[in-house]
C-alpha cells in the first residue's frame, strides 16, 4: 500500500514499505526514474521473500510524488530521502541507482549513524557538473543562463529539461572534491557498456572514497539499466553480502 510523508520543506513524497527484519533496505532511484522501475520492484519482491524490511519511494517531481520535476534539484531530492529515513526506525542499507548513488553518498556523509551499508548501481556522483555542465557547448551554456533551462536528448523518452537551478545546486552537493568516508560495507556495481555513466566514474569513486570494506564489481557488457536477470541476481547477492557483514 502506498503511503505519503510530507518533508520539512512541505513536499509530498509517496513511498511503499514492506515489513520485515532490519536493517531496512531503502532503494533510491535514478534521475527521472521512480519506485515502479524494474530494479525497485524486483528488490521489493526479494525483500518480501526473505522477510527483509524494505522501502521504495519517489522523489518530489518523480513518479506519483507531488511537485514538478523541473522545480527539483539534487538538494531537494537529498532532503526528500532524509525525510523518508526519518520515518524508519533503526539503521538502513541504501541501494542507490545512478543518481540515487549520488543521493546515497550525500546521505551517508550527512547521517553516518543512520547508514549501515551501501550498494550502488551505476552510481553517478557529481553528474550535473562532470557530465552535464562539462558537456554543454557554448550555445547550451548561453541558453541555460538566458532561459534558465536547456533540453537534452534522452535514450529513455522525452528530452530532459535541465534547469540552471539543477546545475547550480549540484555544485553545492559534490562528493568527489572532498574526503568521503564510507565506514561500512560498500559494494559498487558497474556495467562496462554503460554509456550514461562510464567505467572511469566508478573507478574514480572507488579510489576517492575511504572505507574498510569497499569493492567494485564490473559486469562486462551490462548497460546503464543494469536490469537483466544476471544483473538483478548480482544486486541481490551484493545486498546479501552487505547485510551479512553488518
């Protein structure tokens, strides 16, 4: 059953909870993705089968949560995630997909006592700066300044509307420019055929972060969706490994 939480900032966030043993596994979805995606639904079923507490949710402007996507930014979606975690008793293990990987790293940095483990799937830390802004040409940067937004083509449907607020806020949320402590079990998963987040990003994250139990697994030929049967099985086994080490 879908529930709703209102953030301290007044945004309405839709979520679904599955009861079970802790720590609670929390799925953080990607940019313009939602809790009805393949990985989120698959992990919900996985959690139910093993009696694991599980939560999936939609950031504001995503899925069935309130707000418009173009009004949001990384900071808003980080705050949305924190509001969801505030309603969970005990520690959590975060599963961050793409942008959700960046969000998860922000949460881990801000709330180290709440996070007991982390699995990322094609994590995209700092992508608004290192991928979007760095990839804009002169005309796109001028349009962003003049119009407050620019449209980028997408392989997943309609063009992405990228706002100046998204870019400027992202610069305040970067995680690869300062020490990043991850003092708990961490598993980074990355496909070598990912065209949205390429392998060097995963390697940079592994080299930059500091923690006692971090591993990066590269899957030959896997793309950004990371949703084939073998990839889903790897997400499961990585989660089980993290949970077993807590």
